């Protein structure tokens, strides 16, 4: 019978998410943290790659500006090493190939003078 109110196991264990009150900041913070964690878990590889490039490019640019272009090779190695460090910190399961084969990452893995 369709209108009997008996779910017979269909969706009975699923409950609707708790609605937060307008000023219930703790509830809103928990929901936001849960949503952020869910997003991170679903997209951690791309987040790690973007952070890798951002940190590597920033480190390269700052070191290049500080040395006035005198240490370009060292700048690239430092940028690649720091970028890879961030990538592996954010996505440790990615392994050694997580740099996507970009030249800076390959140079740092093969000829890394500082052991990073």
C-alpha cells in the first residue's frame, strides 16, 4: 500500500541534515568545515598541484629579484624544490611523479644540491 507510511527500508537510515539557527555560529562553522573537508578530499590532487606551482613560482620570483638575475639556475632549483615540498605535503599519496613532468620538478629530483 503506497500511503501506509512504511518506508520498508528505503531511505529510513538517512536523516536530513540539521538546520542551523540564524545565530548558531558553532553549527555554521561545523557545516562549513565539513563542506571544506569534503571539497578538499575530492580535489586534493588539483589543490596540491596549484599550490605547487604557486609556491614554486613565488619562490623563483623572489629569489630572482633578490639576486638580480645572478642565480637563475639556483632560483629554478629552489622554486622547484619548494613547490614539490608543498605538493608532497598536501598530497603524500601522489608519489614522486606528482609534479606532472614539469622541467623544474625533474631537475630538482635529479640534481638537487640541498637534498630536499
